[in-house]
């Protein structure tokens, strides 16, 4: 992985954490989530994250609501180095475009109840599953 690799992984993880299941109209349910990030031949990175009810409300909103949340999350998690270029919502699928300097990453996420899978234009993939309530 080149020098930009870890930074791009952070950008991709940021956009996916911001856009993290589909019962009724909800894409995301509040609770403890486990994500697995895979990039090329590198060892997968497994993390856990608690999504609060408030965060889930933003993530389940329309494109404008989701965009606002993704913009805030991206600014915070990248310390302002990346910006959101586009957010699209189509039922159980979101497409988020983030630019970090001259590098642009497009992440497409599809939700299935309490799990999701995502892929990005840089070859990184992310899967997630809801483990249950937050500890």
C-alpha cells in the first residue's frame, strides 16, 4: 500500500461509518456494529462502533439529512482534509462521493436488515453487522 493508502482507507471508512439496514424504511438501526474493512492483500481491519438513536435518525433520513451528517462526520474524522462531493439515496442503497485533496472516492453501500456491504472506487470493501444493543 502506498503512502496515500492509509489516508484513503480512513476517508473510505469515514464515509461508510457516516452512511452505515432495511426493515421498513430504516437503513440503520441503533446499536453496536462490527465492521470489517478489506483492502487488497492487507489483513482485514475489524472495528466496533456504537450507533446512537440520534445518529441512526440522521443516517435513515433523506439525501439532504444524510448529506449533512456525512459532511459533519467527514470534517471531524479527517480534520477537514476531506470534503463530501455528493450523496445519493435510493431505497436501501447509498452512494457517497468524498474528495481528499486530489483523490476522489465513491462508496456504494447496500443495506440488508442488520447488515450491509459496501465497495469503493479504490477497491476497498467494507461489511458490517449489527451485534445488538450498545454496551
